[in-house]
C-alpha cells in the first residue's frame, strides 16, 4: 500500500508559519494552480470531508450521493429563495465537478455532510479556524496545498487510483463561500466502472511529482491568544467569516473573555 505523501513540519511559532506561507505565495508560478490553506484545531486530525466523518469513512458512490442531493434539495428550496437545477442521470463519470456541486457547496456551509473538503485562499482565515476553538490538543495544524505546481493544468495518474480534484471557485452558492475565500477539493475513485467518493488521505498517496503537493505545518496551541489578537486586528473573526447572529455572539465572547485573558 502506498504511504501518505503529506509532509509534516513542526514549527515553534505562528510567525514561522506566516513567513513560510508568504514565501510560497511570492514564489508561485504564474499559471500554476491556486495555493490553498486549511486550518484544523487538532494536529492529529486527518484531512476528512464531513461525509467521511459522518459516514465512518465508508466509500459512497457518486450516483448514490447525487440521489440524496436530489431528494433533499426540494426541502431547502422551500426555505430559501434559491433553486438548483441538476439531473443525476446526466453524470458521465468523468472527473469534472460533480453533478449538484453548487448545491453541495451551499449545504456544506450549513452543516450537511458532503464529500467536498473546504480550503481558503487566505492563510489568515485558515489560521483562524485552526486556533479559534479551545481544545485539549497541544498543537494545531495548518495545511498548504497546491494541485499542480507547473505551468500546465494537466494531471497524470492511473485511472483506478484515488484522484484529487480542485473544484472551481466561481460558483453561485452560500455567501460564506465568498467571506471565507473558499475553494474545495474532492477525492474520487473508479471501481468496477462506477465512481465513488473516497478518503482525501488516499488521494495523497499517488506521489506524482509536481502534483497534489500538501504540507502539514504543526504549530503549538499556546500561540492561540497571540494569533487571535493579531487576526482580530485585520478583521479576521467569527462574525466576519459567518455573518449571522450566532457568529456575532461568538465574536463578542472572544472579545470579552479570550482576548481579555478571562478564559
């Protein structure tokens, strides 16, 4: 079995990560894919979509999940001004964005399990999600991912292997998609002429040079107060990223308890 190709680097401070992230951004080739960032509150957590977590990491066929989307979208349409048009039977099995992708992104921001993994083009936003919550973990992790580093968007590989795709950011979906500067990845695999959503971790075992490069930076959690203060000064906080009453309450809690050292 192929080993995970995600490189892990332990850092001593958040400033070290900032310097690394900025250098990677500054040295990006013009036509290479976007550099994406994802923060996680526990460095031991895997890169998992909500569908992976809630479905006990069991693979699910693209067709089966699409039928679930088809079933629930009518209920969402009754409670929102939005409508979505897609037909599960039109999916041709290629690695294009899956049928119902815009709806998938919308419900992902509302907590419904989806196979897409959310990232941000802004490392400060990813850093907020890494340090926001107080957990028992001694360290957080922030991933830096680039689908392809060359000047061509062509990807190679074996058809039967898990295949990572960076999905287009230009979609009509939830406003949080814009607020969080979000992009999404998805991992699929062809098995017996049928396509399945599979673990993102499997997608990083292909080890093809210049493709799907992902580095996991591990940062001490005791940097949390300093990081949250720094991010708040540039207006990176819960309310800015979610824009609802719940996030306002959480932002005010952070202001009155965490940033003032009461917690």
